[in-house]
């Protein structure tokens, strides 16, 4: 029996729904029907468990984004699908969980830019290169710099201090920040396609 995977799966759900501070090892053990000692045999403390959860989140979302990229007809279509998945990811996550990681587990949070919190950005250079080849992104942009800027755009759009959830709708912030940046690196053809997908998603919802 793979206790490690089971523990990570259960902890991920509980952290996401209630925040990390509210979830105890006893709660995870009770939910799984195992002893707390079993958890500590696999993870020495909650920080180590959190790192494992972040890695699990990364692996799942990385696979999902790779599939979207491979199954989409063009880069802009893929990006809009990824944005929907990203919005769903953050909407289903307890604001307490995000704040606790940032305030109390900063070492883990810093690493999350390359792992669990922003896994879609691992594909960014591939996305940018594909967009250039398709004539949707300008060929005069620096891929490395653009990639870093896109990372910061997403980080900014998910910053609860900058955009408090009681004042801003998360999906509107993500779309406004990310799509506005996307238009800046796009060709005329790309901008037209962005507008097309914006209308499509607006009519769909």
C-alpha cells in the first residue's frame, strides 16, 4: 500500500479546502483511517508534508497543461483553456492556504514559482516559441525575458494582498492582467485571435 501517495492526496484536499493551519495530522489520519504515527513515519513534519503536496500539485497540473497544449489547434486556444484551468485551480483553493504558505512557510512559497503553485509556467517557453512559429506572437521578443514577465504577471494577478478577494473577482484579475500582457506580445493576427476567443468565452458563459 502506497501510504505516501494516499497521505499526499488527502492532505492536498484538506489544505486546499480549509487552509494549512486548520488541518492537523490527527485530522488527516482520522480522514484516512490510519494512525498519526503512520504519517510521521513518512513525513517528519508538516513542512515536509507541504513540500510533498506542492510537488503533487505540480505534477498533476503539469500533465494537464501539457495535454491542453498538445490537443489545442493553436497557441491562443491553448492559453485560454489554461487560463480557465488556472482560474479553477485558485477558485477551489482556500484563501487561507495561499496566505499561510506566503506568511509562515516562505521558503516553500518561493520555490512554488517553479513548482506547485505555478506549474503551467514550466511550459511557457514552449508556448512562446510555438506562438512565434504560428505568427501569433511577435518574432522580435526575447523568449527568456518574456517568460519571466509572464511569470510575474501571473504572480501579481494571484496576489491576495494586491487584489483582496473581498474587493476583486479572482478570474477577472487573472484575465485582465494576463490577457493584457498577452496582447502586448502578439502580432495583429494574434490580437485578432485573442479577441475571437474572448468573444467565444463571453458568449459561452
